[in-house]
């Protein structure tokens, strides 16, 4: 059970149209996430209690959640499918014993992954059977899938667009350094590079839209409210998503990790600390010292969950005060919250009471490479939006077509029912597009961003 300090919380394609759509892409509202884990969804809890853990063959390199299952990749080339409610394994597949595998996206019943051997993989999410592989190239970072195309950056400096169904190359875009994991917002792919440049690339044609040089190798970007947020060296940059014009810069004492945005605030790890930065102005909000190297935080229901060393900290997003902390089974990677359950990976997959009722709602959760899929697709809209999240936010009902409620019902599910329906549940994961996706676990994401120039750098 987590240790709780004295200040515990008690409560659980015109330019104008393109700008509006950029805003929608990262608005950070929860959308139809209910129903993912009906029988284990957050009850009243102060947070920090373990629900289950699943031991893997090594550290969890990454994981993603879809329709009640956790799909996890390991450094030994194994992909596991685990029941998110019980922690029981459904299947495992060995893709390459020498490959660290980063699973990322589940769409139309297919699981997509990248790996250190330079391949992109497509696996049947129901059975684990390999559908296709693309490569080899150099190390393939975490892929993302939009409108039937898989986008992935490689250490060879190339951003690849690959047909999601067939695994054939659609186009490629070359940079002068290692291309990071991309993010896609309304027909534009944003990708950082080891050549100190952030690129915006047309998702259909592969042609460059703009680029901006930031002075140091560029990490994994995210998009919110018409702005691209990205780390470069010991700084976080905000860049206009349409034009590439710089908006502001925030300097950190240590090299910055990948930022994420929620409720008008940018959260970024730097060394042993997390900074909260005003997304509109770049002004400093608060700093939380975690006492260990922080990876990527996630935000749910007014709480930032901060993985650091062997501990996950729950921090109030308004004040920066710690609500609780809990030790986990190894060095903490990034984490996600789904229906009040915190999923994290280190030496094992773990499910932990989050002490909140919500689901991860930050920008990387919604547009990131590592995701929870709630089956919600964003329709086009001309509503205005701003960096503070006060206007243009759709309601949960308006934002969803199916609401994600067809994943499971609200009653108890027997073991026999689960066995009969497991394959169908996995196969029901809906299609592509800029969907309401929520972030999952991604061990090594922060370190990968740090190692674009020197793979041996610690």
C-alpha cells in the first residue's frame, strides 16, 4: 500500500479550419472512456494499493490497452496479451529474441509494434499471429496509426509511412538525424530528429510543410490546442502547429523528457523533477522533486501520476502537492490510468488503485504513440478552442459515436463468458483516424529521446 504524506487529498482545409482541427486534436477532455473495466473501475480509494501484477521475461519495454486487454512488449522480443481486469495472460508471441519490442497501437483487430532490430510488426490482436513485418531498417521507434497508415521514425533518420493492412511502404521522409516517434494531427505528421530539427510533414504526400531548428536533438512531440510541444536539450519549446513559428521556450536544469499537456498545463520531466508550465504563456507553475529520475507523467482527474525510480507519485495538478506514493516492482516506466486503475510496467506489469475515478486525459494520452483505446472517434467541428481548455470542448456524448460502452457490460463476467468472448472483444477495437486514445505504458521512451545522438548515453 502506498505511503501517504500528511497533506493527503480526500477526493477521489482552409487555414482557419486547419487551426480548429489542430485544437480539437489535443483538447484533453475525457471521452467515452467508461466501461473499460466495469468490475474493477475505481471505487473510493486513497490510492496506491496493488490489484494484480504479471511477471514478464524482463522489463516491460512498452504496453498499450484496448478493450480490456493489456498488450506488453519486452526487451527479449516477446509480446504478451494480458487480461486488464485479472492480470491473466491470454497469449504470448516471440517476434525476435534479440529485439526490444515497443507495442503501440491496436486498430481493426491488429496490434502494431516497433523494435530495436529495425522492424515494424503487425500482429493479430486476437491470437498474436504475425500478419506482416516491414524492414529491416535501423531501430524503429514507437509507431502511430492514422487513417490506415502506420507512421514510424527510425534511427536511420527516416520517417516511414506504411500501409497498415499490407505492410507496404507508402512514402518516406528523410531527416539528417535519427527520426523519433511521430505524432499526427489532422493530416500532418510532426516528428523530431537528431539533427536538432522539428519537422511537419504532410501525412498524405510525405512532403515537408515546415521545419524549425531548436538547437539540440529533438524528442517526441505532442500537440494540443494548435501548438506542438517538444523537448530539445534542457528546454521545452512551444511551436505553432500551422506555421512552425516559435511561441515560447522554457528552460530546465536537466535534459527535458517528452512533454504532455492537460487542462492548459504542460507537464515535463527533467532529471528528478516534474515541471508544470502554463501552456499558453510558458510561465512556470510549480516543480515537484521526486527523488529519482522521472519518466513521463500522465494526468487523470486532477492528479499527475509521476513514475520515478522504483516509485510512482500521485501529485495534485493545481498545487504540486503529493497525494500519495507507492513502490513498484522495478524501475518505474511511464504509466496510464483507465477508469481509476493505474497501469505501470517495470519488472512486471502492475495494476494499482489510482485513488481517482477518471482516465488519463493528457495530450500524449490522447494522441501519443503508446495508448489506451476507448473506441471514440473525433468528428470534424468548427467550434473554437484555446490553450486553457475553456471553449470548444465537446461533451462526452458529443465527442463519441459509440461511447466505448460496447466493450463490456456493467454486470459481472464469468470466467467461461470471458474465455468465449475474449477473441471477439479484442477484435472489436475500432478503426483508424484521430481517435480519442489514451496513453499507456512506455518504458524506454524517455531514454530513447535522450539517446538519439549517442546510443550509449545514460
